[in-house]
C-alpha cells in the first residue's frame, strides 16, 4: 500500500513539473506601443482646459449632430458619448472590378452596399500639475505657503491659492461597418487624419462657445 502511494505521489509530482514546463513566457515587448499606434492616438486625442466635462460632452454632441450623426448614448458620469450614422458605401471601382470578374471568370463578387459609421468619444481628466508649480511656472525656488511664517507679533494671513482650470483629454475614434450585396459585413477603423482634424476644429469652436455661454 505504501509503495502504491509513493508511486502515485511521484507521478503527480512529475505531472506538476510537466505542466510547469508547458507555461509559455510572454514575449518581450508584447505590451509595447508601436510608433504607428502612438501617432494614431495623437490624431485621435486633444486637450481642453477651462471647461467642465459636462460642457465638453454637450459641445461634442452638438458637433456630431452637425456632422449628421445620431446620438446613441451619453453618460456624463463616465465621460462617454457614442453616435452613428447610415451612409451608402457603393464604390465605382469596386463595382467595375466585380463586373470584370463576372465577365471573365463567371464569378459573382459581392460589392459594398451601405455602411454604418460609428463614433465613440471618451473624456478623462488630464494629468494635473501642482497648483504652486503652475502658478510659478515650475520655478525651482517657488515658495511653500506652509513654510511662510508671519512677522513677530502678527497673525498669519490665510494663504489663498487660485484653483487651476479644469483640463480634460478628449479621445474620439471613428469606425465603419460595411454591408455587402450578399449581406456579409466587415468592420474597420477609419484612420483618415482629415476626418479627425475636422471634428476637433469644430469641437474647439463649440467648446469656446459653450465656455463663453454665447
């Protein structure tokens, strides 16, 4: 009985060693952000200051509606906004290619029919600097209010530090879901820099109007 127990224990231990040997190490650089990804993220993001998160959401929704989007969801607490719009996706070159394939090889090639363009917008607080550092433009000899002592026989006056304007990072992504003539679909992220530039140009104007309450 002891011999059987020892054999079973040895087999179990060997199995554990085998399982441990099967664990694959995560490749180096698996979580690194490529230069292309960083460049695209910069295209998709802008920083806005001196305006509240709610006001940015209102300004963003106004811009998207002006661009023909229908609002889906808006969560002020989460800083999230989603919208979509329907558009045709027919492409003359794609149709011509399908006609040629049908004529030469008798193959019916599906072509793009229509598309749903979706947009997701996320707002998050920008990394903040210390108030003192902001007021003194990062000077190394900036005084510390807590270290300022009153003159002898006088009471210390309360130190008032003005609050810095609120700053937020706005990131927006555009995607499209294309439906073909055979009802198959495919999705892709829209990376056209002009589209993002157009959105942020309009948002900058809308944010200014919202902040000024014009």
